C-alpha cells in the first residue's frame, strides 16, 4: 500500500473532535455492513469485513456505528475486522433505539437502557471506553435532560471519553451543553437535504464536529447542476456531493457508508476533490426539498 493511498482520507484535512481526537475529514459509516432492513448479518460477511479493513487502509480513522445496527451486528463486525485497533482509530457508536424487527425502530433513551446499551457496546467492540458515544435520538417518553445526565454519569465513570448527539434540534444541543460538553452532532444533511443548515453553522461557531448522515443523499439523481459539475470535474456525482460537504464547513466530517470496496474507494477519493469556488456557489444556490430518509 502506497503512502499516497494511506493518506487519501486525510486529503481534505483533519478535525480535532473534542480537541483531542484528530480524525481525517472522510469517515466511514458502518450501518450498511448489516443485512437487509439493517437487520442481522450481511449476505456477504467476508465482503463486509474486507470493506472495513480497506477503509482503515485508506486512512479512514473515524468509524461510526450504533448498537441498533443489526442490532449489534455492525459493532461485532468492526471488532472482528479491526481489533486490535490502530492507535489513531476513533470508533463512535450510539444508543437510544431498540430494534424489534427488520426496518423497525423504537425509542428507548431511558437512563437504565442507555447504561445497558453502553455496556453492550463496550463488550462487542472490545473496548474499556468509547471515544465518542452519541445519543442516537431523543426519546419523547423520557426527559431529554435525564438521558444526557445518564451519559454524563457514564462519562464520569470513565466509560465514555466524549459525548455526541444525533437527530437533534439546536435547542437539544444547547440544553445538553448545559449539562456536559458536546463534541459532535450527527443529523441528516447533504447537498440534497439542507434542513440542518443552521445547525451546521451553530456547530462551526462552537467548534463542534458535524457528522452528516445520508451525506450523499440524492446525489445520484440530483439537480442538473451537480451532474454538470461532475462532468466538468471528471468526477462522479456522489464525489461532487461529498466535496460540497467538505467545502461547506471545516467542522463537517462526512461518514458515507457502503459494504462495497469500489464504492468505498470512490467515496474516500472525494476527499481530494477540490471544488472551485464558482462551482461551490452554483451548487449552493440550488434548493432541494428535504429528503425522506432514515439513518
């Protein structure tokens, strides 16, 4: 493996999550290594393991997962593929959903459930501490402060290094920050879906990493502007979509997911794609309705 390949994921630079976890600004989302409906083992386990290993070979050092992916399957595959972990690898996982069946997601962010979920993640990932543990989604049946206080307590116990949030509003972020430092926010965001625009701005102003899920969004069938930009830059539309995110804000760390090595390599190569300012502005002027996606 050449040095150029090893550093490819860092071609867009790095970001210090929490001030002490320096990650390449092209991460990897490990939801898609599970089976259909984000349920059970993948149809091609060997391929899933190879994809995880290839991500690290390409210099990816942020892998995002959750206990609900599988459930449990994604975390187990990460450990099987990558343990013992490289010294600079940051594994971010989440808790707050339960999975009664394929394609089904139910809230549970009670303090009791989060404590048990964290213990499960520690065991499956073969870790003593989770670098970034994220509340996957606020639970409408549980006081938001109770969920955050539970995570803060687990952090005090040394089981969590940093706390992040997912699927949240600005109000959620501010309420959480009143209890414990928040180092990352993971909301749906892409060229095709900018509903969280103002949250990206808030994160940039406060030095918080923004990890967009569904970062490619509708890039494959997006507005003519992105197809034209891809043609002009001799790149794939999804690469232009990722490059747009990287230029949008220095706190954005995309985490595109795939179980295919060719797709992974195409995604990671986007870290080196530099959008000319005129192209970026043209794409930014394109409006899209919010996408209907889950992540």
